[in-house]
C-alpha cells in the first residue's frame, strides 16, 4: 500500500484520488468519492498528500477538523524548481507547468488577491486556471524527474518537502490565530495617542505635536509629509536629505524632538491604530494570512496586517487565553550558526557548538575579547561591509575562520559574475535583472543607528545590474536563505512533535527566527523542550551531523510584550 496519494477536489465538492508509486506515477486506477473531507479524513494512514495547492484544499479540511501529516504542494514545488533551473518568475501554476511540458502556450499566473481583514479565508484567493486531474499527475511525475536532475537531488527534495510543510503550518496558524485583546489594544492607543476627536483628524497627542512642530518652524507644517518637513528645514537654512531619525538627530533645531516623537506615533497610528484593530481582530484573534517563501531568500511575509512588524508597545495586546501561556522562542544568533554549518569551517563550527554567547566566543578567539567588534566583523562578512573598519575587521575574521569568510566571498563573486547562487538546500537566487544602480548597502541599521538584522531583503541589490550590489545580496542570500530553510524544518519538526505528544498547544506566530506557541499553562515546559529538540533536529536534517547547535532563548509569558 502506497503512503503517498494524490487528491483533487471536484466541482461538486467531491474528491478524485489515486495512490502514487515511487516514480510519481499512479499505482492504481483513479477513484472518485462524493466528499473531499471524508475522503481525506478517512485515510489517516496516508503519509503525504499530493495536491495542486495547499491553499486550495487545506483550509476546507481544517474547517472540518481534518489535519494532515504531510503534503506535497505541486505549485510551490514548480516555483522552487523553476528557480533552480534559472527560470525564476515564469508562471508556476499547474496549468502553466503542464503547458510547458507539452510546448503549449503558457498561461500567466492569476494575480494574488489582497487578504480580507479579519477573514479566515485561504492564503491565496485568485481563481486558478483549471487543470485536469490526469494533467496534474503528469506534472507531478515530471517534477520527480526534475528533482532528480537538480544539483543536489536529495537536498532539493528536502527543500520542497520543507516548504510544503511550511504551507501546512501557515494555514494552521491562520486558522488558530494569534490571541489578541482588543480592549487592551484600545487602552494602549489612548495612552500613547490620546483620545480621538469626533470630527476625525489626528488624535489629541499627535495634533499637539503638530502644533509644536509648526510653532518651531514658524509656519504650518504637515509632519506626516517628508517633502513638507524637508522644505521647512530648508527655509530655516538647514539642508536634510530625508526625515529619517538618524539624520534628524544630528540637526540642531527645536522642531527635531517633537518631530521624532510624532513620527513614532504616526507609525503606530497608521499601521496598528484603531482602523487596523477594527479590520484585523475578530473574536479575540489576529489572522494575518502568512505567505511562506514570499521573498527571494525564502523568508515569510504576510498578505496584509503587518504581522511581522508588530511594535513592542502594541505587543501588550497579545495576551494568552485564561489558563494558557505564550511560549516565545528566539533562535540565538541564527545566521552565524548557519554560516558555520554551510561553510564547514572547523573553528566556527566548534564555536557554534558551544553553549553560551557565540559572539563572545568569536571575540575571545579573534578580537581580544571585544564582543562588539566580533559581532560587527561577523555581520560584515554576512552583509557585505567591505570598506573602512569593516574591511579591517573582516580581515581579522578571515585569519581565524578562513573557510567561513571564503564561503560568503565565493557567493558574492558568483553574484557579481551573474551566476546562479543557491542556499544549502537548493533555493536559488535569480540572475540579475533591471538597469538601476545601487549605492553602498553596508550593514543594516535600525532607526537609532545600531547594528541590526534586516527587516526585509536587499532586493535592490538583487535586481540591479550593479555587480557589487548583487554580490552583496548573494553574499547575504546564501546565509539568510539557508537560515530560512532551517526554520521551515524546525517548524515542521515542532508541529509533528506537538501532535505526537497529544498536546493542545498550537503554533500561532512565526517571523524569521522567532516562533510563538499558545498552550495550556501545564504544557508550557513540554513545549519549551519540544522547541529545543526541533531546533536540533532541523540542524541535523538540513546540514548533516556537525558540531553546530541551534539553541533558543525561550520565555513563558501571559503577554507577548513581557518576552523581550
């Protein structure tokens, strides 16, 4: 009996099913059953369901209380395979894959539809191009052949399986939702912004700051408009290029302090204010609709709601249900650990396998105990600051950890030469495109000018024909992308272990290197251990047996804001 079955929903809500052989071909005749949910739910022995799109089928199964162990998402696999073959951006629907297979005109992918705030609909909402079940099976069999032709077939198969698992996790998190107290959120907004005026406009505190800014300039200024602010400074004899915080802090003018305060409140008001709360929180839950692999490196995005940029002050509204807890886990110094694993640098692997602070261990070996210098050097290697002090620090890192630095140097050189660059598992950075020129990217910084991991991606560097900019992007891509691949495996392992233990715990949030599990208070310590074990297992599965460990800092809290 095959443990892998293909399934598709019929127009009448039924199911077409067939078991599959190892070669991807049907192992028996296709059967039709009257109800999709019953057809899948009555076959718990199936180890992996093969379907066109997780978003097409899984939300309906979840709504009926049916969860599957594993799946293979044909359209997501097509996207990964096209990228690996240097064809990033070509239509990846099942219909497009079948058309390419038969040298037919390739239909474009349907446009992605914006998420409906507060909804529990599927991750993607466009209407797919119809494809017959037999054609779908033909595409799947061809994908098995293409996986075998990949540069590292087993790794590529693992990547596809991991991202398909991520699709399941995303759908389940959307179904569960992040616990959210609307009353606490409203109280936080009034505390920060003041009350709202009945006639509309800015809330009281923002209006007061606007008056203060305008008084400082001696004319009416709209602080939410950068061009108006730059013009006001120019009229005051001060030239500024932008209204970024780091630039304003170097300006000696009485408008600066209230302007910075206004900008902070304005971000909260527009991104997570009363309108956001009304749109996105329903029945005590926030459901942002996650989009796995939504960026070039494989990091996730959300289809609305801004879930991956929740300010700490707003996290005060993320409160566990009565008798439950939030287990918040951050992967410790994930990127340098991933660099150690993929570069196979003996010294860095040894450091990354020890308990404690990785940057401190690096500083003890190469930077005379100066942790800050060691951190900057590692980030210089990963993010491509190769001038000034960055170059000097990188040279010191290269002497002590030559294979690690050579690994990202090689990735940068491949990018500059417009070659395909891959993560450890095979996710591929597309060739350069476009004609723009990019400036020096350097190490990412936050508003205060502190070294920080990037919120997004160096997409301009990827898209540009500027060789140096693309080299900086691909240098980062091999590390950040491999970290994203590890995170998929970690969540897949955690999802399975929670289920196997019979826990009520639910994965409810994920961003880059942080995961939140909502669980009864009595399960919290089991969840902490499950997260630790999932991180270790993901490291072994992704990178093989190395000394590198992937520890987490975990906090068991009632309120998300208390975890930091």
